C-alpha cells in the first residue's frame, strides 16, 4: 500500500489502506476540523518533534468496553477509601503537560510535542477533549485525557506520580461513559497496562463499524463533570 501525502484539502484516505504497522498518511495540520475528521474516521496523529505529522489507523485496534473494566481488590479499596479527589475538565492543560513530561520507564521520550499540546487544548476549549484528574492533598498526581465524539471516547495518554492515581482516573472515566451508554473507549495501541485493566484488541473493521454506529448519536460537548 502507498503512504498518502495530505494536502490542504480536508480529506483522509480510507483507513483500510494503512500500511501493515498502521501508518496511513503524512502531512496536513492539526486544525480542529482535521482532527475531528480524523477521529471520526478511526485515524489519529502520532509523531515526534523530529518527524512530520503522521496519521495512523492500526489493525488490530486496542479498545476497552466500559462494562469490561477490571478492578482489582486493591484498586477497589483505594476507590472506596476516597484516597484521591477526582475532578473532570478542571485543569486540562496541566494534565496534557504532565502526560508529556512525567517519565515512563518504558518510554524514553514523548510524542506530545508543543504543537500537539496546543492542538488538544484547542479541542478541549471547543468542548471535544476532556481530562479526568486525580488529586492528593490538592496536588495533581494523576490523570488522563482524550477526545470524545458521538459515543466513543478516544483515550490519548495518562500519567501518574502516585501509585493507582491514573487507574482511579480511568475508573471514573469508565463510570461516566457507561452512564451515557458509550460503545467503547479507544486505547489505540496494545499495552500491558490496558490489557490488565480489561482492554482487548479488535479488528479495525469492527472498530470502524462501532464508529459508524457512534456517529448516529450526538456528541456530549462542553465541560464534563462526575
């Protein structure tokens, strides 16, 4: 399959034309309109500071069905004890910055460039991107952010500086989207952490069918709450 080069025209190739590793296209921009078009077609940007903008649609696709979240006994205890205060959409910029800067043992650098941060802050300010945040003694210690259209939440990244902080954020995200009958949380790529939490890979074709179903529902725009 060829690698597609995007122009100024707001259009993407069919995601089924992605290369074997999921790479579909290069170029374009991170405008609000292009990002929403990408997500609604099962495509997302992922690149580093030394690369052009790269667009992906992997096969299989890692997802978490909200009702399939696995909560361990220890995590359940942390949640019951209310060890962390949980807030939603209170400090999106701090969450995405922490996702970019907090070190990960299995990741030497970050793909969340300054350009990406500004693009997702713009999505947030327009009501499409959301953050679930965990605080300990009023200090931000964990969280996640992602994009929501229709009834799919596209998870982008998470971080923690205290054990279980990001897991608690994921638990509350899952509870929220279950209350709205969301179809799935998109985790994009396979990771041991998401597998442990109940995620599983599904064929891209199945994911695109979920996207098509999701498009029939209105998007919950604006500030979310618990």
